[in-house]
């Protein structure tokens, strides 16, 4: 039968180890979070990009968590050298099992250091689009215009084509305006130019352009090109379309009812 004295000693010994490990884990987690938050704030204060500071903060947290785990095992009496040997031997199997996660991690590192976009940019990537909310260790979080949150694996983002709509401070608006075949082209250009001149958000350098783009059997298309600040793109484009439509209707320069059905297909074919 088991010696009650030995059982009592074992319970006291392991109870103390478990309690000590639990205390170390709880206090360690609290210190880790505080240190990670402090480091992230400090990196932002010295001028580091918000995207990079968040990523490095998450990476620091994982590194500290590994060290905390080793400390807890050592407190429990598990030899860390043996533990590391076991982890090393299992590393290949773990790497194969987590190859997708490792690919996401490495892609996240590349995204942060090569910086094709940053937090707050509007992008299209991996077949979806939205405003970048955060670039994590394994995934990038996008928020769409209708307030949906999309989690995209970093490997899909980095390996595909990325379109960044905020990479430059200005963008060009390209419009194709159709007028009647018999319409007065100089007058139509003059009407559109007046609308452009009245819009204060349109930049004058480079100068706006209004030119004939194509002559079709039943219509003439005009190419309108103007430059605006990136943040004004959507608003200016919408306002230009509305004001141009109203002005062309007012001066009788729009397509007639008979002409509207044909150019729709022709315009697509001409682009």
C-alpha cells in the first residue's frame, strides 16, 4: 500500500509547484500585456507607422508567451532542455501541419516591411476590397463600405495583385459622356468645361481634359479626365455625372430616345 507520508509529501510538493506555476502564468500574462501595450505606444510616439507598430507588438507578445511557457514548465519541474528537444523533434511535423499558418505569418512579415498598403488604405486584394482595419500576424482585416468585416489570409493577399486606391494623394476621374450624333460638339465640350471650372475640388494641374473619344453610327462620345484629391474621388465623380446629364439635357445635346438603345452596346465595344 502507498505510504501516507510519501503521498502527503508528493501532494505538498506538486501542489506547491502547480500553485507557483499558476501564479507565474497569471502575473506573467498581465506583465506581457502591459509591456506589449507600452512597446506599441512607444513605437508610435517615435514616429513608427501604425501598421508596423501593431505587427511588432503582436510579434513581441508571442515571443514573450513562449518564454513564459518555458518558465512555467521549469517551475513544474519539467526539464526545459528535454522539453526543447521534444519540441525540436516535433518541429517538422508541426511545420507540415501548420504550413498554411506559417505561410500566412511569412506573408504578414513581407506585407509589413514592404508596405504595399497601410492601416486606413482602401484596397482590392484576394478578390475582395475594403478599408484596411489591421494587418495581423496571420490575416488582414478589411472593412467594406456597407460595414462588413472581412478576414483575408495574408498569404492570399501577398501572393495576389494588390490595388491601393490611397497610395497616391491624387487620382484621375475618367468619364465617357455620350452626346447625340448631330449635337454641336464644341458646344458640348464648352458646357462640360464650364461644369468642371465651377467645381472647386478639381485640380488645375494637370489640366482637365475634354476631348472626342469616338464617333459611332448614332452617337459621339467625349472623354472627360480630371484630377482630384484621393478623398474627393467618389463625391466629385458622382457630382460631375449628375451636373453633366442635367446640362446636356438642358441644351438639347443628349442622346435622343431612338439613339439611347444602340450606343449602350457600341460604347462597350468601343472601349
